[in-house]
C-alpha cells in the first residue's frame, strides 16, 4: 500500500490494522503524507482504484463521534496527531516527537 500511495508524495506512515484473534487484515488502513496537498492528491488519484483485487475507498480522516475520551475539561483537548497516534498504536505518542502543522494550510512545519 505504501508503494502505491507514494507516487502522490512522501508517505510518512502506513498502518494496516490486523484482527487480534485471526491476524488477518481488518480491511482498512491509514496512510499519512508529509503535506495536506499530497494527501489530497492521493485521495483524488486513488479513490475508486483497485489494489490487490480490492476497490479502494480513500478519504480524509473524520473526527470520531460519540462517547469516549478526548478531554472533557478545558485545556485537556488532544491534538489530532495525538488522537490519531493513540487510535493507531494504542498508546500515547512519544514526548517531544509531535510534529507541528501550519494551522492555515495544514502543511507540516520543519522540526
């Protein structure tokens, strides 16, 4: 999957969750790009395409709705990066490693 999406830009992370019981793919994955523009190009180019015999549905991540953590008190809001990292890896991201993003363009800023 990383190879297929890399034609649209720099893939910084690719995660394919597996079922804990069977070890089989859960049928979805996450691809992270260096810039918003690259991600948008990948969405436009890959949505509806076939990969390994499956038709892809590619879209931007949507905020999760309903109950479940995420900071009910002022000042405890989590960044999208932290929420995504926790969802993907099941743990908090390493301290000091959180990338910074431009609030207007969404582009990743240099470290």
